[in-house]
C-alpha cells in the first residue's frame, strides 16, 4: 500500500537533547512538508522540500533542521534551541506535477518534553 | 495575500442532523480548494477537493461547491453520524505560492447520539 509513515508515534525529549522524527513516503512524490500542531490550533509550516537536496524554511523554522538526501525521506530534527517543542508533528507529501496542490499526511508524531 | 476563514466551533449536532461548515477565502488567482478531516490523535485526511469554479467535491456523503462569485467552499452533509466527530480544515493552494497549502483554523464538530 502506498502512503506516508511517521515514527515514532510518541517521542520524549530531555532538556538540551536533539531528537529526530522520521518521515518516509512511497508515493513517489517530489515535495514533502513538516507541520507543527499545538492543542486546539491549526497547522504551522516548519520546513518544506520540493526536490531532493533542496529545502526551504517555512513560517516557524527556528530551532528545527531538516535534510532531504532521498526522495522518500524527509527527517526533522528538533534541536535544543527549540525551547517549546511539545506539539504534534505532521509530515505531508505532494506531487506538484498533478497541479492541484493536494497534500497527503502521515499519522503524526507527538513530542513530549521530560 | 491568501487566507482562509472558517466558522468557529465547536459545532454540536444531534445524529442525523444537517451539517454546514462555512469556509471563505481570499486569493488573487484561481486556487484549488480542499477540505481535510482530522480524527482525534491522527493526521489529516483529504476529504474532498475542487480545482475550478462550480466544481463540486464529494466523498463519504460530504459535499462542497467551489463558488467563485462568493469566494466560498462550504462543507455540507445531509445526515451526520457520531463517527463524523472530528476537526475539519478548509485549505487552498494557489499558483503563486507553489504547492504550499494555506489552512483555515479548523472547526471542531461534535455529534451526539
């Protein structure tokens, strides 16, 4: 089955620690995205990548980093510089060639600070 | 700029009631329009979409019509079920923003049995 997987489902971070959230897709999509969702809030864009080896900052990139070495994978690192990392993180992908801009989402990772 | 405005929730309905969640947008061109649904603790699922004026998107009994004249894309369902309880997000995608989606704030729907 084609889709987007995120792991782990829950992740705990200690003070001063970097943690990495995984996102993999087998939809052959060129573009991938990371969003942050806080309780009762909408989605905010962290980073996006429209092609391998290229990515751009979204609206709230500070304290986060990404890489895009493979088409299928777009990991997000939450660094110690992110002072309020507790949130639900959603990864998405899209096929820009389809022209309608629809994005398809993974199941999310909930990050909690110990 | 582009933006999406949704009616505030929560919207609370009894089972089998008629649902409308309003969504209006501002855009400089001809955006594609979407409704996403998020069940508790899960990611977003694409519910339906429309890519040009007067298109009607439909899925699982939900419908929305792209109204260019009123810049609206209201979500409707004739008879809601308890299992429809979720958060609904309206979104648009416009050419001048590449493939980035602009989301509304989301509307919580609660359906009582």
